[in-house]
């Protein structure tokens, strides 16, 4: 019985010996069989993810907490009012002192004028401190946080005094506004997010 020419490319494939499974060609994976993982070549870089915190690692920068951003904006707004208030107070005290000097009572009002100028300088200094703290929120450390807590606490105390002693007038309204702003600033500093922000590593 003839099976044709074994060298004929159009003929049927040669049959293996009976009783033996067909052999797979060496070096070629069999269809449907699990493949063995190839060992990586020595000296070639592997696709390992980079770890943050190490040279060459892809480290995402930490973002400032939202409440701190709000407190920062309030510090800048507060600084504007403080500086303007100090300037207006200084101008008003100087104008009143000029009037007193014109009527010959300037010597009697020198002490009051000095206190007025001191108060104006205090407002301007607080405004500068508010700007400084707001700017340092970005890169400052724990010292900025502690200073802001003390500053907000003093603002709350002053707001309470103005609210109680204002008699329902403008001082009471100003005291309530001061309490609200200082409360937000203080709340932004005493939580765990603020502690993590000011203690974060800087590269």
C-alpha cells in the first residue's frame, strides 16, 4: 500500500510510528500548551515601577489642604484691611494733631496723638504679619503653624472683647467678622492635615 512520495509537498503529512504521540519540533511551543516564562536577560533593565522618595522615582507633590487655602486667602484679605486701617488711622491722627496745633492746644494732645500713631503702626504691623504668614503657608515649617495658631487665638480674644463691649454697634459687627475669620484660620491649623502639610519632606 503506497502513501505517496514522502518528499511531495502537496502530499499528506507523514504518519508517525504507531503507539507513539507525535513529537513537537524542538524550540517551537506547542499549540494549547502552557508556556514557560522566559528568564530575563542578565544586565537588561526590567519594567519595575519607580518608588517615590528615591532618586529617579516619580513622586507626586503634596497638595495644600482646602481649608488651609481658604485660611490663606482670609489672611491676605485681613492684611489688606489692617494696612488700610492703620494708614487711615495715622492720617486721621495727624490731621487732628494739626488742628490742635492750629488752635494752640497741640501740647495737650501730644500724648493722645502718640497713642494714635502707635495704634496705627500696630495695625500696619499686624497686616505685614498676616501677609508673611499667608506667604509662608506654602513652604513654611512647624514654626509657621505655631505662630499662626497663636495669632488666630489672639484674634479670637480681641473679637470676643469687641463683640461684648461693642454695644451692638460697629465694634460688635467687626468683632463678629473677626471671630469668623480667626475661627477658620485656627481650625485650619489644628487638624491632622495641617500637621502633615507643615511636616512634609521638602526636596
